[in-house]
């Protein structure tokens, strides 16, 4: 189970990083871009929380 959660965490982080790399600053200025950035920030925070929980 722990391996599965690590895999899910790594997948989420990799997806968030790829998403951030694909978006330029001009996209982030649109309402859709801002919403996407907010969603990415939420995923990053959740991934960090899961990682912290697993490291205990």
C-alpha cells in the first residue's frame, strides 16, 4: 500500500510539474490560466502533505 501511495504521489507531482512547464505567463493571466494555476497549487500542496505524512 505504501508503494502505491508513493507512486500516486510521484505521478501527481510529475503531472503538476509538466503542466506548469507547458503553461507560459500569458496563459496564467487569463481567467482560465489563473484557475489552472490555482488547481496546480492545490495539487502541489496536497502532494507535499501526503509526502510529509508518508515520511513519518
